[in-house]
């Protein structure tokens, strides 16, 4: 059987000139640099978004708490202002009923006062670029980034009551309001929506004896 002849292909690839090799290397370096730069910008934007959102939330929380403190400090809102307590001839509590008119009025006034305190629902702040970079040396330095905070119409106040043991044959009754503020945080490159919630205790008392069959058993919202 005759042997097979081997075929050899002599392929000569063109060699790149030194200039072309340098240009190719530069192209690779530029591509890597562009990739790193894009990733860095994306990272800084995401990091700055989280930091700006945190600052905006803190500012709105401060505004809410300050408004609530001034509201509750302006008048003496006692437990009896929000709740009607009924007793039998022996003085035992038979019913604890909510004064919904006063609670709704308080909720409405709080929302109105918060909007007023927040410059009509439009707050603005400026964050130095150095704060976003996370370096203590750059803290408070660099150009300022403008940020607008807009309160949304979905903001509302939820009211609730809580009953808990306060000792032998004693029950503590608390009335609380959850102030829920929905906001848009507007940055030059992105808009983020978030929710700020502050819980406040507006009244409490200790009921002696057994919990009455008819007690303050409600929850709701005003917005």
C-alpha cells in the first residue's frame, strides 16, 4: 500500500509594523481605561445616590419631629382629649371610645404643619462632592451637588392604639400616630422615591381592673 504524502502549508502572516503594534496597544489601554472609568462613574453615582437619600431622609425626619414637638408642646393634649372613658356606678371602666373628630383634626393639622415647615413641600439641600467620595480629608469640600426633596400627595397619617400589661390587674393604653411622608429625592442624574415614617405617642393612661369589653379598637389613616 503506497504511503500517504504529507502536505505542508507554508503560511506567512504579515507582521505588524512597530507603529501599528503601538497603536494596537494604545487602543487596548484606552478601552480598559474607558471600561474602568465607566464602572467608576456608575459606582460613584450609586454610592452618591445612597448617601444623598440618607441625608434627605434625615432632613425630612428632623422636619417631622420638630413639627410634632412644637405641635404637642403648644397645647396640653391630655388622654381625655382624644378618648372618652365610660364607667359604671362602681367606677369600673366599661368602655374606652375614641374621639375620632379630634384625632382626625390632629392628623390633618400635623400634615399641614409639616408641609408648611418643609417650605410648602419643597426642600432643597446641597451636598459637597467630597462627602460622596467617602474621604474624611475631603469632607465638606468640593463643588456642591444640588438636591431637591418633594413631598408627594400620598403622604398620610395612620393612627392606632396599643394595649399592654402594666402590672397586676392593670393595662396600659397608648394612642399613637404614624406620620408617613412619601418624597421624591431629585438629583442631577437620578430621581429616587422613598418613604419617611415617624411614630409619635400622643396619649397614654393605665386602666385599673379588667379590660372592658368595649375598648378603643380602631385603626385608620388621614391623608
